[in-house]
């Protein structure tokens, strides 16, 4: 059984709250969360999982995730659409809880209380 880690879930729909969830970052679980096949963008000590068919299927743009990516220093040259799942990763490549600074920034940007 995989370990559960705290992930930051940012839905594309602006009227759906951003949330923190304990997830097992298994392929099957991530497939459900992002609504299809996925790809990971890594940056520093975290990565984000996004639906990798966002350019092909009509998923709504995820402006909050795109803003957070840019504010964290990652300029994405692809569509940021559908639900985004942010999680941390350690030096050994294992998944970890989403970093506190990412939670703090997301909370500040989107005026959403997120426990760090």
C-alpha cells in the first residue's frame, strides 16, 4: 500500500473550492483526479499532475493553476486545463506532502485558507 501524501487540488471551475487531500499518487488515483491520462511537470521540490490531453479534449482552462505555476517560477508552454494536482517530491524521488510555501502562496493568491 502506498503512503498518502497531502496534495493541493485546484479544480478548473472557479466556483469549486481549492482543497487539500490526502492521496496515494498512484496512476489509477491520479487518472481519476485529473479526469484522464496525465503528465507531470516538475520544478524544484514539487510537481503538478495535469491531464495530458487538454489540447485535444475540451477541458476548461485552469487559470488558478496557471497563475500559481507562474508565481512559483514555472512558465508552462502548454495548456493548463482541467484539475491540477500539486504534490511534493523528496530527494529520493518519493512523493511527499505539497511544500508549505506553495500552500502559503496559493492561500494568499486565491484568498483561501489552506493549512500548511
